[in-house]
C-alpha cells in the first residue's frame, strides 16, 4: 500500500495544476494499492472546489476503488494530535498528521506527495525506532 497526500490528489484531477503531468507519470508507475485518510480527502475536495470537474473525477476515482479511504478512529485521532504537538515547529497540519498516524498503524512507509520537505522531516514510529518515509512523486 502507498499513502497519498493532498497535493497529488489535487494535481491528478486538475489538469491546470503545475504538478499534473508529473503526478500522472508517477501514478502510471505505481503497482501497489493507494490509500489516504478522510482529512486528506477533505482537504483535496476543498482545494478542487466542490462542483468542479476535478472534484467529480476524484469522486469517480474513489468510488471505482482507485483509492481506499482509511478511517480515522479515536486511537488514530489521538495519535494525529500527538504528532501535531510533536511537530509543532514544522507546522504539521491535521491531514499530514493523519497520514503519519495511518502509516504507523498500517506499517506503510511509502507516501506519494509533492511536499517532499515535510515528509522528509516526519518520522513514523516503529517500536522504539523512528523511520523515515520513502517519498515518491517528486
């Protein structure tokens, strides 16, 4: 499984986005299932504008099974909040925190993002170690 951040979701479904071509090419190389969290999806729909063609295409992509949406239950929510406090200096937002929490919970290390700087900073907890993400999409 590969986790997907907001940037690629917006770029993939908005041809006017400057990262559109790059994200489409990256998507073509991915063989694993894609997943994201509901906070990321919320952010993507906000940026795409609710009734836009990009939002409609993203809806179709999700309903066709192209993207699994992982639940943010109370445990994941608590962990996301801990991460936001831990990475306050890096200004971690809720969507990013939900992805790091999901990565820890599901044992996923690869993230599709155009925000390399932030995900190069964040670490996922594995036992007593903190592991760097493998970032694709840049």
